[in-house]
C-alpha cells in the first residue's frame, strides 16, 4: 500500500513533465514490481519447505496476473537480477510443476504452469543436468500415471530429444509402448474385457496420435519385441534399473520367448536384498508366466506362491496360481484357490494389488522423486 501511495505522490510531482502518460507508466511499473515481489515471496515460501502454502499463495492470483508476473520474472532472470539466484529459478520451476501435478487443477491452469516451468528452464540457460533431467522425468511419469497419452507422447518425445539414451526415460518409453500394446489387445478383442473397459481402451488409443504401436493394429508379439529392445537398451545404460529388467521379462514372455524371459528375470530373483518388494513381486509373476510357457507348471506354481507371500491375499498371484495348478493336473487345488479368491472378492477383502498399477509404470515413485527435487532447493 505504501508503494502505491508513494507512486501517486511521485506521479503528481512528475505531472508537469510527463502528463497523464507518465502517471500511467509509473503505476504500471509499480504494479509489475509488486507482482514480481509477490511471485518471489511464493518461491521463498516453497524453498522454506512450506509447499502447500506456496502453491496456495501462487494459485490465489488469477491466470492473468500470473501471466503478467511471469513476463516480468523472465525479463529479470535474463538481465541477471540478483533477486533470482540459480536455486531460486530451480525452486520456481518445481513450484510450477507441483501445481501441475496436483489433482483438481483446471486443465488450462495446468498448461499454464507446465509452460511456465519450461519457460524458466529456457531463460535459465544452464541448469544442473541431473536436476533438468529429473524435472522432465517427473512430468513424463505424472502424465503416464494419469494416462494422458497425447500429452505424454509429446512430453516424452521432448525429454528424449534433450536426453537421448537416458535409461529412465527409455524405461518410460518402453512402458508406454507396453501400455499401448495392452490397450490394442483389449480394443481389438484379442483379450477378454467388459465393453466399458474396451471403450476406455479404444478412446485412450485414439489419443496416441502418431505413436507407431498405436497407429496400426499390429500383432502383440511384434510390439512386445520392440518393448524388449527398448528395455535392453535402458539396461545397458543402467544395469541396476530393476523395473526395466522386470518389464523385460514380461514382454519377452508375452512375445513367446520364454527361455529368454527366465534368464532375464533370474538376476532380480537372486538379489532379494536390493530389489524393492513390488518389483520382486512383478518378477515372480512374470517368472511364473515364462515357466508356464515352457510347460514347467509346478515351478510356475511355486513362483506364484512366492509372489503371494510378498503381498498376501492379492488377486493376481491367486488367479495365476489356480491356472498353474490346473496345468499341473491338480484340478482340486486349482478349484480351491479360485473359490477362495472369488469369495474374498465378493466380500471386498482384496488388499491393494501392485499389479493393478503396473501399466502406470513408475507412478509409485513420483512422490519420492518430487520430494527429492524439492529438498535440493531448500534454504
């Protein structure tokens, strides 16, 4: 308020020289200065670790205010304004990305905040490479979690142009193709599903635009072989990328390459101490699938039982175990497992099954990735 009163006083003193235009210009400059100060205050709150307060502060202003403030901020950064140090710029990017990934934000506002983050990325000129890469990855994983396929294709393409050959981005690319192959199977009736699910699959596929795996209806084994090559490339760059190895085992099995799938999964199954439980769970499910494809039904059943022990009562290993027991000739055992599974489902007692989120790729680690990035800019 003091600044506005002062502006009027100065404008009055300047009136003989600048006339009304001088007053208008001075008031506009004062308002712009206030907007930059308010914007910077939100960034500092964010850097202090008060994330919810910072996002609420920035979102309390309308899109028009934010657009004008951002123009001033970009200009300030380009002239090396001391109010915007490198960590301030990185924090501002993360603040916009935090709003972008919040549920309930209107689509137009999400676009505005994502554009703001990438514009800050551009005017900053030089960002720490790993920070820059992880910001791009955070957006890709957020879009993958929300199945926003059209935006995902665009953002993943941009990210891979900036960081070609990055293992984590290649993992995202492979899992996108895997998702599209799955949707293609459902949409084209190669996989049993309700009509409601088939409709969602068809609609999601239609958003994928020019993605090769969705542009034409190809046989799934060919798509899964393409996925396998992407995962193998990711693993050459980062052998410790456990999710890529688990997914490699699955797509090899679905492509009918069962022996290769078993070999691909063995390192995960031998590294119990260093592999997260959910990835070991996936590996056991896919190992069982590959063993079943090789006619080794009893070994497959054992693999499914190990998966069930990791996440007791989950649906996926129970259904798979019933299939394996039936293939092994144990009809009574298969019926017993399936009966218990159906009874548990009817009573609503299923725990959350990690398999249900499999096609969302690395959605399970988005919050930890965001928290790590935010911790890097704390003051």
